[in-house]
C-alpha cells in the first residue's frame, strides 16, 4: 500500500482543489528547469548524412532529434501505448490516474502507471523520482506548467531527445543509430515497438544484453497496437519474426582527422556541414586500410580527393585507421610536412614554359652536370643523353629539371608555391637547387592544392571542407592556361602502373630521399586526388617507390570516385602545338638565358673511375661515366677500342683484369680524357 500512496495523493489533489484560479496561480509559479539540453556535436556530409558525432560532456550519446525527422508510425505507437489521451489532457490524465489507483488497490501492487508523456518529460528534465509522493507531486505541477508554456509538438520533441534507451544512449536518434544503424525517419513496426518499450525499463530491456526480455517487451507493445488498431494482425506476425538487435552498432566516425580539425576550429557550432561525400569517404577509408595492411607493418597512408573547380574536399583520409597502433593512426598525415620528392617537377616545367625557356618538344641534355658543389644524379644512376622535355618529365629525370630550376631561380619556384596557396617549409635559410628534387617540406593537402591549380587551367584554387563557403580562387594564377595545359597533356601520357588500365589520368609520382615518402598525385577534367604512403615517424622504407606503392592506390581511388574519367579541357587558343622541327630556333634546344655568354661545353672528363682508383670488377664488366664532352663517345682500354659511338654518358665496358689499365674516352670533337686505374 505504500507504493499506492502517491497515486491517492494525486487523486486527492484533484478532488480537493481550491478552484481553477488557485490551481492556475500554483502552476504559474512553477520553477521550470532549463529546457535546452546539451546534444552531441554532429558532422554532416554534403548531402546531410551523419559523418561523425561526439558524446556530450558526461559521455552520453544524445543526438538532436526533431519531430519531423521521426517515423510517424513510431509516434503513433508511442502515444497509443504510453498516453492515448495525450492530445486531449492538460498534462495530467485523471482517467489514467483513477485507473492506476483502482488497479493498485485491487491487486495490492502497482499494475499500470498513471503518468502521461508530459509527466515523463517533467521527470526526465529533473531526473526525478517516480515513486516518492513528493517527486510525483513535483511531476504533476511541472507537467501542468509545461502544458501551459509549450505546444504538444514541443513536449513530444523533449521526450524524443531525453528518453533513456539503455547504457549511455539518450534520445530516439541515438537509439536508432546504435541499435539499427539508421536514422529514425524510416522504422519497421518491430523497430518502432522495441523503441516504445525500452524507456520503461532501459537497462533490463537492453536488446544487446537481455535479448529475451527485450523480445517479450516488444511483443507486448505489438499486441496492444493491434488492440488499438494501429497495426493489424498480419503486421504483428511479420514483426514478431524480426530478431531484436544482438549488439550495438558503432556510431559513424568517418573522416575522423578532418572532423577533429573542424571541431577545434569552430568549437561553438553544434552542427558542422562539410563538403565531404560520406559514401566516397567510406570507400577510400576501406581502400587505405587494405593498402596499408598489404604494404607491411608500420606503414601508413593518407588519401585526399577534391573538386578542382570549386576547391571542395570530397574525401580526406588521414591514416590507415584512427587508433593508437604501430602506424600511429591518430596522426593526420594529410597535414604532416614531408619531402615531396619529384612531385614538384610539373610546376617547374610549367614555369619554364611560361618563361619561354622551353617547350614540351625542346631538347635538353641529361648528362652528368655539376652546379657548383651540387652534382645531382638520376634515381637509377643512369643518364639518357639528349631527350625531349616531354620525355624528361615523364621519365622524371633529375638533371634536366635542376637545369631548369637553375635557369628560373629556386626563389621563383618558392614564390609560385605560395601563389598556389601551398605552405612550403624550408629546412633552413634560402632555397637552393635541391628544392626541385624534394628539398622542401609540404603536406599532402598542399600538394593536392597545387595540382588543383594546375588542373584548373593554372588558376589557384583554395581547398576547403566547410559547405557554403563557395568556390574560392586566389587573385593570381600559378601558371598561364597554355602552360598548365601543356603540363597536363604531358602527365596524361604517363604509362599507368602495372595492372591498371590506361585512362588518360594526368598524374605524377614521387619518392623522397631515403625512400621515406611515396607519392602519387593526379587529376582529370573535374577532380584531383593525392596519395601518400610511408612511416609517420619518418624512418626509411627500403625499396618503396611512389610508382610502385602510391600510384596503384591513386588509380583505385579514381575508380571509386567515378566510373569514367572526365576529359581534360582542350588546349587554349594560344598554345603552340608543333613538333620539334617546327619550333622557333631558340626553343629547339634548351639553353639558359645567359648561354650566349657562357663557355662552350668543356672537354670530356672521366667521372668514374677517376685517375688512380682501385676498382673491384664484377666479372669482366666495368661501369664508366663521362662528364662534359660531346657525344658520341669512344672508350679505349690500353689503347684498344672497347665501345664505340656511345651516346650514353654512363656505360658498361668489357675489360680484362686484374691489373693496371689505362682507360681513355674520346668525344665527337676529338677531345679526350684518361685515367690510370687498378682492377681487382
């Protein structure tokens, strides 16, 4: 009888009320708690889909829910089960109270509650007691006050946001995402019935822990819905066959690194609307996870895709997985400053085209060259002699691009990186020629932004991830439209990685010094994407090359982005499209601007082996290299020809050993160089 007392008290209040005026004054004086509730910060994609949500301060999932976003059938079931006269009473239902008291007296225990939905909201707002008479009286008073100040829709909305659903789930939307992995807009009858039943006893009916209890509670709701004619028998029978969820689904956590950055940048916003495409983001995260797993332990990966016409970032994957592991998954490698390897070469060639130093069909020398004390080498140690600029870029040769950088000036390269919006970090002091080969620090996002400018007819584009900021172009261009088109045309002729189809994707790979970073950046007529692979701690990855590691992932990323690439734009009207023979004389062969005042190519010099060297020969073959001189070259050993008409500056010659040998090289002008060496 002690548990019946609160209901008798409530009944007595109504029977002995002093009158409407007194009751109104009592209700009007009610102290109403704050109606606003702290809800989870949400990150939405470009189409409004949930990318990620954060728990509130006390660790609960409480996602803001509007009445319009909820399946109407759930609302109908809720009212029919909990408070069928909800729209007719003023906060307290006397009939329900009388029924509850009568049942309690007859059965000597509480059989059914007399609380309305408004009274339940009152209890939830204050987290108050349901049994003690003081708590019940407070709920009655607060319910009456809420009905005076709020509409029925507003009261329902409060319930939808505050009702408990087990564990740290609060509010309907958190429950549907956790138990069904979906928004509450479309629910099955079985799902709606379970959600109606859960708040009555959220811990003992949790389907992920007490499936049997949850099933029984759902069945009772379904049976009553049949009696209330909300659903029919056939619908109930179908709903009974649907299993209750055996476990909670993980809340969406897409683009974790990017969403963290946006939340930090704008901590006051509850809802962040991003340019990210949730479907593409999920696909690229799965691709990154697989690629890192296949690449080996401790290797991580970062992937970014954007629309180079608008600058909208469509996907951003900061690591293989957002967790503390051997790959340092919490580190956002789209923002990490790394050496770009050869990925800056397209910009250098484009600047050379703009400055009238070269044309894609211009010939340039790929031979051993020293720039003061700096003597760069090609990645494979070989030299190709005279090559076209087009081929030099496609083969990613180092000597030609350093020559162009020397003619342009490395400061010009740095200035145009800034014009592209790229934050470039120099290890120290003024830029040197090494910046052409990766001697500068940039991020993956910076490189994607640079290539977005190349793809956008040379006009810089600001990458952004916040919806509504619109296309943002810098007031200056990176390259002229003609030079940007020429660069894109050259890169689109690159051979695809092994196993990939030739799609016409304009792309460039890069490998930093010591095999620490593997890159691939590419674009078509609409989109640009970039891939980085390596170890976040900067340790070398022996044998890692951009063409082998990153390029296949780039091609896969574009295949996930779209079924067919967008064509590159046609050449601008002012583009000079001719063969080498039709080029103006100054463009036929690359010569620096001060070439008229420079000395002629010097006499040949034996770069290897030098005079007096002691060389261990593998078999009977000896590697030799010549610097300067004019090809073709003739090589002699002790006065006898061993190789004639060689246009390569690096070669292998057959030579007998061991012992001392006099090695000579003669160029096309009859000039020679000689060294005396010992073979072991």
